[in-house]
C-alpha cells in the first residue's frame, strides 16, 4: 500500500491530504483515495469512464453499453457462449445471447464462409469417393433434391 500526499488548492490556501493507493495484483482498479475501499459504481462512471469516453469521441456510455460491447467483442473473437456467460456472470447462457450479444455483420460473414467451406468439403467427398452413391458426413440425413 502506498501513502501519497496530494496538494489541493482551496481558494488561496493549499490543503495537503494523505491518500492511500493499493497497487497489488488483486487490488481494486478504482478505489477510494482515502482508505482504499471500493468506489460506488456511479462515481466510477462519472469520474473516470465518461471523461475517457468523451476524449475518445464516444457519445453515450453507461454500464449497459460497456457490458454489451464486452459481450460482442467476445463473440467476434470467437469465444464460446459458455465462456462469455461465465465472464459476464450470468446464470443462463440465454441471457448472454438474447440481451447482450448482438448480430455483427463481420461475424455473419464468417459464419457464411464456414458454411461454404463445409459445403465444398461435402462436394469434394462426393467427387473423390469413387462410389456411385452419395457419401454423407451426416449419417441419418436424407438428401433431397436432384441426385447427381
């Protein structure tokens, strides 16, 4: 724990305050300078997050927008839904999916590309199987449509 002395101007006088700052790996990021205890969430938002967002040119920032952003970034990074659920501390994965994770066009494009790759693999198996009948990657699935 570090004890620092901070000078604060108050009119013509300068007041000196001793402030506490813990900087261990398990300590709080946002803590009271007086005693190192947690700061209320609305104070964190007002004092630290909103000013930083304004400097970055972001319009509206609140806890919900930060949580939604986190969930979407996890999805874009390819994280499993159960991992996102655990990080966001939801009791159900459906909460993470239905409320926080939003549709991202890049993510949809990757899903289409993965599906296209799968279809191409199935076509190659059909071509290279050398058999007169269709070889299926999906046992029990009955193919419909024109036969080749």
